[in-house]
């Protein structure tokens, strides 16, 4: 493992710093937005701006790379992202913040595409699984660490925004000084939604709904914390809980995924997510149930994303996997844009705790649809399924396609041994 990581350590270090900066700004938006008097609905629009930009970046970055190369795209997007982060305290207006979040989302998506292209190029068939796993762990640790950094400054000043900008700026040094350009990113054109639905209706519908769950957890958690009266340290801990849950529950759920009907596991995870949302609703002002609810909800959301990807691969040919992965990433992005709108409206119309009322139906809908789909199609024999690899919802189509290729290689290797 050490030998594998020695070739990509600079990328992983850079990714940790990027996620520290990006993770800080997610929570900072909620903290500073409350100080500026923004309503939950306004903050929901601002949050959705990030995911809209992220979706646009995933589509546009490969064309930029083909025109000017990885290094120039990476450096340019990093510069714009750093500038965007430092501009937030200078332009405290909801419209300006929405535009800035759109810019940061676009740049962040482009950074992912570029970094993951380098990462994939540095991997071999034998090391790809370990490299991707290390990459996902680095992302998650960065997001968790970002919440701790928020306790070191005051969101009412510019200090934390400047800190996030510095972290993002510094993150590009180890990457740009240690990696060399690779061929332009070749991302397959996403499969159309009707065709994707014909192959994997459960994954298509489920991942659309899950996009709303993920963007609510990631983007509206700090908004909920401020509206619910949590202290700054409690908000930081609450925002870290979903990522901690994802880090700890990814492996056991992945282990089960390769051993039982994935639809049953999808149903079970979604039921657990529904129960966690109910716990958050009834927990009231007690922070402990809120932390537990966020930990569990986040702990099943990320594995559900990887489960949908793996389940889709069970029903399509190897040739169709890249296009199907692109279609699922696009579908997830659409859902992620819409999720905060519903949550922000509910929180403003009902109460801050409507955060959980908006989250619970998404998990419940996934559970009910998965259970119904179990009556409509026979299950695939466990021995015939593709291998599971934990992929974060924030990954670009490059990492998703690489994970699909790894799954095929693992399956073919198992068949050869058999």
C-alpha cells in the first residue's frame, strides 16, 4: 500500500487541503448568512447555486482540458476558486453569493475532473482500487477537518473566509510541482435518461432522490444549526457528523453489498436514513440526538450512492458502463440542485426542524421504491454481481468511470480464478 501511495501522495495531500477549504466554506455560508440576516429560503438558493455550478463544471471541464491542457485548467480554476472564496465577505448580498457559489461549484468540479484524471492515469489495473479508496478517504478526512478549523475564528469577520482561500491556494502547490500533464480527459457522453431508466429504473430514480438528500445534508446542515440555536462549536460538530458516518459505515455496507441482494441493502439503508431523520425531528433542542441523526443519515447517504452505481453495473454490459455512470452522475446533480429548495422552503414556512421533515421523505421514497422494484425484477446472483467500491457523491465522472472499470477488472479476475 505504501508503494502504491508513493506515486500519488502529492495529489492526496493537495486534495486534503482543497477539501479543508471547500468544507469550511460550506458551513461558513450558513453561519455568515445567518449573521447577515439571510432567510433559509435565500440560503437554499445560494446552496443550490453550488450544485448547479458543479454540474456545469463536470460537463465543461473536459472540453477545456482538451483545448489547453490539465495544468492550465487546474491552475486557472484554482485561482478563480480561491478568489471566489475570499469575495464572500466583501459582497454580502444573496444574489452575489449565489453567483459566487455557482463559480466555486464550477471550479470545484473542474478541479475534481483534472485531479481524478491524473489519479486515474497514475494507477494500474492492480492498484486502481487502492488508489481510489485512498482518494475517497483523503476527501472525507479533509471535510471532517474543515469543521474543526471553523472553531478557530469568528464567522462575523473575514478571517475564516481568508483561511479557506489560503488553504485552496496552497493545495495546488504539491500537485502542480509533482505531476506531469496527461492526455486530455476522455469522459464518455452520458447515457440518456430514458435509456438509463430502461436498464436500471431503481438506480435512476433512487440516485435522483438521493441527490436531494446529499445536498440537504451537505449544504443546509449549518443553516439548520444556526436556526436551531446551536453554538458555533456544536454547528461545526453537527456539520462533521455526516462525513464521519460515511467514513465509518462505508466499509461494512460495502462488505454486505457483495454478499446480499443490493436492493435489500438499499431498502435497509434508506429505512435507517428515514429513522435517523425522525430521531432528529423528535430530538428537539438536545444536541446528542441531533448529532446521532446527522451521523447515521450521512453514514447511509454516501454508501447508497455507491450502491446505486454498483447495482447499475450489474445489469449493463461493460461497454455501456461509462455512459451509464455519466448518466447517473448527471441525474444525481439534478437532484442535488433541487434538494435545498425544498428544505429551505420547509424551514422558512414551518420551523428550522423542518430540515428533518424535508430529509425523511427522500429516504422513505427510496426505501419504498426499492422494495417495490424487488417485486418487479428477479435478483442477480451474488456471484454474478460487480464488485462494490466506495465512491463519494462529490466525485466527478472520471472517478466514477474508473471505479466502474475497477469493478469489472475485479469481477473478471474472480471469474478467472473460479
